[in-house]
C-alpha cells in the first residue's frame, strides 16, 4: 500500500562559489516532500554491500518531485541517492 506518509527533503548539488568566491559544490536543500518507504531488495542490498555501500532506506516519490537530486535528508540524517528508477507516472 502506498501511504506516502514519510517526509524527506531532496538535496541537489551544483557547481557554484563559496562565501569567499572560490569554486565549490553548493548544496540546495529542497522543501519537504512526502514519500513512501519501501524495503531494500535483498539482491540490491548484497550487491551494494559487496561494493562497500550500505543501503539503509528505499523511498518512492512522485516523478514530478524528483529532478536528479544526489542526496536526501531524512530524520535529520543525510543519505546519498544510490539508484533511481521509474515505475511510471506516480
């Protein structure tokens, strides 16, 4: 059942400048959106683990709310977006 009852914030990374005018990667934290938590598939978990990556959460979001962001904020913790795929127009 798709409940979309968890709140996450997507974080985009862009080339920009820091406070001193030097080139830097600038994070933009987007407004909170609602997501559906999904379990990490066993195959994905073990494949990631063998490559030194720990998969903790899976989220389903509406396609119109995701624009290639590379990080996410969930419960005050930052996570890398490791993989995305489209299941159609959610």
